C-alpha cells in the first residue's frame, strides 16, 4: 500500500522535466507537532524557572535568618545574667528581618548544666512545606564560677 501519491513529471519553465510530489497535509501535521513540542519545552522551562526563583528566595531568607541569629547571639552573650533575662523577655526580630521574612518569630531559651549556661535562639517564619526553625546555640558562661575556680586552683 503506497501512502504517497505517485510523482508526476512536469515540464518546468526552462524546458526540463522535473518530478513533482505533492505532500498534501504534511505541512500542517509538521506544524502541529512542532507547536506541541514547543509548548512542552516552554512549560518545562517555565516550571524550572519558577522553582529556581523559589530556591533562590529561600536561600536568601535562610542566610538572612542566620545573620540575624548570629547578631542577636553576639549581643546577648555579652550581657550579664540580670540584663540577659531582661533582654530575652524583650527579644524581637530586627526591622530588616521583619521586612524581608513573612511573619518572623524569634525566641530564646537558656539551658544551664554542669558545663555552663547555653543560649538557644530560634527563628521561624512562614515557608512552603514542612519547615524547621533555624537554631543557633552559644555559650553565655562556658565555665560556671565553681568550675572556673577549681580549674584555676589545679593549674600551677
């Protein structure tokens, strides 16, 4: 079974006989296939562009959160215990973080044990999907006074 029509011999303007084939409908089919391939490729590129933009935004937010926690931790670890308790009660994100992150929540807690007092800072904000707050830990008093005096007595 022959799908293509039989070529005809036609005489051109220069007097030479040429074979002519008529491809009825093939141009339209090729255009439809090319257009559908173009649409598929464009949708994949658009999807990747949107995901890439979201990833860049999330990494900027994470970097900003780490900077904020680092600044707050440095400020809080330089305070004595009485001023530290007051500063923790009044703890809030900076204006730059409030402008950049959606609904930022900054919280702090102190943990005291035999190794000293640690300060845990948590920063959470609204993100897509499951998210864990960014946490940074610092030592307020690395060696308690009794351990520090015992260590100084032991060294000659």
